[in-house]
């Protein structure tokens, strides 16, 4: 029998995650520290071994057009540190949701969409957009390295932008459809890359059917 992967070093557990999720009833996105320095180094080392491809530079048309300037990878090993991190984050988020009463998400939550994004210094990032309706409940973005502005905004013009702290090791949580009975999706964007950045997007895609951590990586992330 293959031993279970070692639990990654998380600085915030279910109680802190529950407090953050509760704020999403009124806020589009919140953030908090998550990864220990050792876990951060492990994940950066693993993502350095992945194969990357350029993200589709333009998604959509007309006023719904989204520009992307990054590289993406879905080549995540099932038995590596990143998959273990996703699995344990899923467990902690499920435990956090269970701490809230009434339960804020009636449907089952699982992380089954995992994508790594790599931005060069000076990248144009990703322009204001909303994630696909299929991404349910909670949208998670973990920064591994680099700096940028991660912001939520009122519309596709970027109006009323509010920066959400996203330094290396931090988790950004955004509200997805279904959480607290809400179906709106926050507009958000990333820009101002003064140095290269690596981030991970972890989401529950209702189009997937296996209920486990997968490597689909569909659509813009952060």
C-alpha cells in the first residue's frame, strides 16, 4: 500500500478558513496566510518541473473579451506535493464550511480543477473577468512566488477596484455561485507584475463527475 502523502504545512486551519468564508457573504474576495515556508519551497520546486504552454491570449468577443498574458500548466503529478496540498485544502475547506450554521453551501464541495499559472515580469496579467458559472462555491488562488495586484472590481472596466493581498504563501478565496445562496460572480483581475509570479488556481467544476482532485485547468484564473 502506498503511504498517504505527508500533510503540507498550513498556517491557517479550518477555524480561520471558516471566518474567512463567513466574510464572503458580504465581500467578493478575502485572503489569509496559508503555506509554511517549507511547503512553499516544495511547491515552487515541483512547479519548476512542469511543462507550460501559453494561455489563450484572448477569450470571448466584444465587451466580454478577456486578455491573458501568462503560461499555464495542468501537468500535476497525482502523488506530488501540489496534489497533496490540493487534497488537504479541500478537506480543510469542507471542515470550515461544516463549522458555519446554517451550512453556506448546500451542494457537495470538492476541488477537481487545478491549474498552475506563470507570469513574466511586466506581464499584462488577466483583464477584468468573471469565472465560469460551472465553478461552484469557493474559488481558491494560492500565490507561490512574485508580486502583482490581485483585485476585485465592479465591472469589466475595472471600476471601483479593491486590492486583495496576495503575497507568496497566501490564499485568496472568492465567492462562487451557490455560496450563501448567492449566484453572482465577482469581477476580478491581476496586473502590475514587477517580478515573475507563479500562482495556483483550485476550483470545483460541476462539469467534472469523479469528485476528486483533477487537472482540468479550464478558463481564466488568477
